[in-house]
């Protein structure tokens, strides 16, 4: 199992050809200029969109931890999602969910025709995909077994052992120099 925060279809900027980009949660760097700040924490979290909130209090009424009225980011939040369901204005969203390799591959394989026609494949990004090395390796092994081209978009900030485990399974590494 791993924590995924987005699976983006028809991606054109994360490697050659048409790709599906699987965004994994968690990054040890937490750069202030991060393009995906919702990816930094390794666990699912509730994010808050202040401009959508009308102050109705629906979220407060259902929050078992008593923190939904806050602007977000409370350490007491368990990301149960009850406040998200209660909000009619979309002011809250759970970012990240636990997924199995089977679930991720089911999504990825739906776009196989695009990969075959364009020379594309699957990109694993984040956050920092190397923060989930076992899950990443499992996904890469499955991609290899399916004959899919693979790319890992990384900052390189990970243990060498994690890289050693995946290097033979990756066609392209994209390094985001920090």
C-alpha cells in the first residue's frame, strides 16, 4: 500500500510522449516554492480553500476532533473527511489516499493505448516518490511486467539503497534540482 494524492491522465510534460503521472505523497524537503505543496506531508490531509468558505459551520457540526472550524492544518485533524462531505461549497478536500499497487495499475492501464501510440508511459512524481521506495518499486515492477515505459521525477534526496532498488526498472529519471 502507498499514499497517492493524484493520478493525472494525458500528461505531456512529465517525460516523453503521452503519460499518466502518479503523484505520491511525502517529501523530506518541503521547499517554499513547491509546485505541489499538498504533496509534502506523507499522510492524507484535509486542505482548506478559504475563498470557497461561506462560514456556514456545517463542517464544525460533524468534526469528531472539533477542529474543522479552523482554517486547516490542525495537528488534531484525522482526515476522516466528514467535514469535506458536509461542506456544500467545496471549501475542504482530502488530499491523499491509501491505494494498493493493483488499484494504481488499474488506473494506469486504462491509458495504455495512448502510451503505445505516442511513445509515452508512466511517470512517478510527488512529493518525492523515493519516500515510498517499496511501493514505488512494486509499481515499477508491475509496469515493467506490462511492458510500460517508466519515468521517475525526483529531487534525488533519498538513500542510495532506494535508488539501487529501482534503477534497473526506470527508463528515464527527471531530476528537479533544488
